[in-house]
């Protein structure tokens, strides 16, 4: 205590990084530190130290002095010594023969060739199936799918023309009705143990004419539209179909787009646009391009990883992905449908809470939130207790979404073992038969005397009742057609009977990646009268009627449930949709809006006036320009042919619409450039005339709007009944993702086309030859193209009225073949035909 302690000494490690490791030797003579720069620092308090107390000396290898070899130009290489090897070198050939004869195995001969082969003098002869010499067909999965799928439309038209048979409308209709389709495939087994072929993944095949040449009618002969799969994140097609046939949600979404909201990335708007397309499709395929684009651009969706992988595998769970997407989407729709000014329309009689959104009225559950112990010390219990909360259900929703995904093998085994259960009792079967005529779920109206076997009671209930008894919720399965128990006939807020309305299942074939399909029970007022079952399968763009047993059975290992949707049987009585907006807001056609930093310089358009309100049959000319977000992917085969693997992803960058009739005919009223926030691979300036400065709000000198505003204007013109004139409009509307009825499209590319000619004439050649105009020489201008298409249509009416159109069209093809459709021959070299002397505009 009385002695002085030695003064403290501090030593600093001269490191420019931070220390990552420290160790002390077992002899306690030295310390070692390591830093992040891979340097080791050692400290000791003595000159001679030991790392280990009893360590032995290190044995160092013998140092071998290398011989000095003098090499000259004439020195042999053998004078250079080689190291010693313990393994034989490659130059040490074995004693047994090491060279073997290798040859390609003989190719497999098709069984059809062997059947048709004729033998003459021990030599077989068979007709060539189309394979060239020294070439073999490539066996690829897409080619196999194409062989099993439909022929391209161009191939079908070519075969029809080669048959030298002119069909009238009645013969053509009968031929179309007897065309093969996927609905003519064999029926599955009753319990669906073996996967029917129409549940397989469907893919779009591309010809040189693009996706428009694919025969979608082969996969869908119904009145309900399918959704295409060549877009990114098309896995959500099944969920979108399920939401579309949720009729109250469809009404809310379509009423929402009647007045454009201010949110540029609104999911409810995109659902409304998509549902409006599906309503007008009448069985034609549609796309969810704009919805998927909005999903990709959502920061919340990116944070939740709500996208399918670029290269999916068999281990990826689409069930978990679609469940997360449904939860995210309902939350987003609730926020977008909520009006801050407390003017939300009341459509539900069950939820009486003020100021709730229409989405919450459809899918929300009214609960009471209570706290039993508000502090850590409970004076009632006289002890410390954690905070306890409780939610009590007060009212039941109109629609229930049940996540049924199987995350573990034991969950899948539960579904497999509890498939269709034991037969119903005779008493239950008699009740079912007596009420069978009013039951949509049963596929028969037979009586008990027919001797039919009793219907199985599936493990997935077709119908169940929910009863709120105080703070408890009682759930009881109910057999369709049976008597309703007394406890489920009370107040509609505390009692409800739910019926299975749709399901999303994950299909896993042995040789394919998993995918999702939707099984939907079509509402009675939208059901096809000729349909034998209300249940329909929506496998992307494959749509067909299915049996009820396929929906309720999960015995087969190829299907796994993802989501189940139940709706109240009395939902029509509990909902009043008359409060939704019905008036369409047309003000966007009479306002000049822009998101650019400065107004447009010398605009080329004049906004419509109120007395120019479009109506049914109003003629307008339209043209659009696009940019490529992703270039197309093609494959060039060894024989020089090119195959399209994936088409380019185009996005509308400019929209021009001009007046097609009236005193101001030819004057544009829309010329909007579209703001693009995604990464653009190619602006296609040579063809579109669009540059990066034109679509940037800070640098553009044009009228700039967001994509939803431009799309809403087109959607409004279509709903008002306008007739669109343009060149290649069908392809443009498809790229825009807008479904326009054929009677509202006048396409000059089809007007100036001879049916038995494959060549379709460009607008530039038609304008030069018939109008004497040289257009598109320095890039494209959508206003100029729309104006020339309008004039060409007017010229067509003149030629048609005078009876000269056939001669004019034949003269166009003659001039095109002479000039190879590219070079313009001198006009004096053209044949002097009387139909060419008509005045030019």
C-alpha cells in the first residue's frame, strides 16, 4: 500500500485502419494485433522471448543451389534440367491402346417414315418429311409447344388461299366453328388425380409478323376475356381475373375512372381500365401491361419483392407471392379509394362506421379494440401483468379471402388426405335432390329415384355459415341445398352464409415450372346460357368451362391451393351501388394540362371547344410514337432463318389526334408527349422522332403529360363512340394496351391491301403515290402521319364512289413492285392509266 505503483505506459499501433484481431502467446511474452489492412503488429517486453513455453526449434528446408546453365542459340533444350515428379506425366503413354474409334450414333428414324417406307432390292425408300441434307431438326421446348398448339393465322390464311376455294360468310363461319381448339381435349378423371392438359403452362409463339399472328381463339371460345403472358410479372393474371369477377369491386373500379384522380400511379385506376377492357372484350384476349408497369414502379412493391424471378425454378413458391400481392393490393386500393373530405359513398349496409373507403366496405371487418390492463401494475389483479389487448368482431364482410398456401410438406399431405370426403347421408342426399333445381353448385337435377350415387361431401366446403356469439365467432359448414340452421337466420351483421366463389391454385407439372391459374364461379347474370357448369378455368389466355369436381378436389399432387374466395349469398341485398359516381368527367378533353417546367412553344394543336363534344360515330384520326424499354430478342438458326423469342417492350411516347370531320377538319386537338420515368434502351429516333429531351419535364418544349392522362383521354374517346382513322391502328392500340371494338377502327393498312398479297403497303409509299407527298424523310411526325391517313381514307371514299378503287389499288401494287417498294421511279416512267389521272391532294 505504501509503495508507489510504476508509471503507466501507453503504446500506439501505427495503423491506418482498424484493429480486427488480437492474441496473446501462451508464454505471455508477446502480443500480436491484426488490422483490416492485413498487417500484423507484435509487441514484447524482452529481447529474447518464447511464443510457446516448450516449443521446439523450427526445421528449415535445405537450400539447394540452382545450377548455372549457359544457354546459347545452338544449345540443346535437353541441357535444361527438369524437376522431379512423383506422378507419371502425360507423355508417359500406357502400354494398352489409348486411341479408340469414335463415331456418331445413327440417327433415330421416325416411326412414320418406317411405316411409309418401301423396300426395293434391300434399299428402303420413303418421302422426305422436309428435312434438308446434313441437317437435323432442333428439339427445343418452344418448338414442341408450337407443334402441339395452333397454326399461325398467316399460315391458316395461306392454306385457305392455296385451296383455291372462295368461301362465303356462312361457309367461313361453319369452318371456324369446326376448327380444333383446346376445349376439345379429353376430359379429366372425376377426382382430378391426373392433371388435365388444359392446366399446363401456355406460351405465346411468335412468327415474323409478331404476336398479332398468334391464334388466341384456339385457347378461348368463351365470352370471357383471357390475359396474355408475354409481359413481365404476368403471374398476377389469376388474381386479376378473380378480382374482375368480384362484381362490387369491378363497379367501384370502373366508377373510379369516370373522373380521373390526381395520383399518377393509382392501382385503382389501372384496375378500372383493365376491367373496362375485359367487359368489352367478348372473349378477346387482353393485357395487364399498364397494371404490371405500375406495380413495377411502386416503391412498396419493390421493398416487398412482389415480383416473380427472371428465371423461376421448381422450388419457387408462387402461392406465397400471390398471397403477398393480394394483401398489398387491397391495402393500396383502400388508401386510393379513401376520400379525405369525408364524402366516401356508402355502399354497404353492414359497416356503419363514418368515413371509410368503399374498399373497406367491401372487404373490411368491423372490430372492437379493447385493452384489459392499461399498465404494468393491475390494481384489480394486485400483480404485475403485461399489456393485454383484444379484438372483437362486430360485423362480417361481404367477401372473404382465405390464404390456403402450403408452406410445409405436412400441409400438403393434409390437403391430399382430406380431399372429397365420405358420401353424404341419405337424409342429406334427399334434401339436396329436393332443392337441386335452385342450387348452382350441383351439376344435376335428378331425383332420388334415379339411383345415382350420393354426392361426395368435399373437404373444402362449398358453403359455410358464420355466427357471432358475443366475443366468439362460430363457423359451421353447410351442405348446399340443406336447411339453414336457426342460429344463422339472425341479424345480417352478426350472421352470414358464405359460398365458394373462386380459387387460385398453383399448378406443378413434372416437366414445367410452376404457375398459377384461377378457377372462378361466374355470376348467374353473366353466365353463358349454353354453359353446363358455372365454373370456368382462367389459365392466362386459356379460358374454358370446367366441372365442379375439379375445383373441390385436391387429391392430385399437381395442384396446390393458394387462395380461396368466399362471398356472402346475400351480398346483393347488403350492397347498394347506386351511390357510386355515374357521370363521366369529360373535362380532360377541354383542358390543356402539362407537367413540363415551362409551357409548350408554338403548339401545333387547338383544344376542343364545348360545341365540338365527340359523340358516337365522330371521326378522328390518330397516330402514336413509341420508344423501346427493351429490345426484341431473336434467334438466328444455322439455316439463316430468324425466330422471334421475345418482342420488344414498347411504351407510348407521343399521342396525336386530329379532327376527322366538321368545319375544322384536319386540325389536331391532342398532341401530347408522354413523360417516361423508366430506363429507355432505344428512343427509336429514326422512326419515332422522339429524343430524350422531349420526354423530360425539365428540357422538353412540348406539352408533356403522364402516361395515365394520355391513356385516359383515349379511353374516354373510345367510350364516347369515336371512330378512329389511322395506318396500323390495330398494332398501335395493342401496344397502348387499349381494346377498341373493330367497328370503331378504320385502318388504311387494311383498306389499301389485296387479300391474296402478303405485302402490306406503308403509309409513306401510299402518300407518295396517291397524294404526291414526300413524308417521313427526316423522321416521323405523328401529326403528319395522322393527317395523311385521314386524307387517304377520304380518297378511298372518292374512289369507292366512282368505282375506280380496284384499279387504283392494283396500280399501287404495280408501282410498288417496279420500285421494290423503296426507290421512287420517275413519274414519267409509270404506266399512263386513266385511274391515275385523278387530282392529287
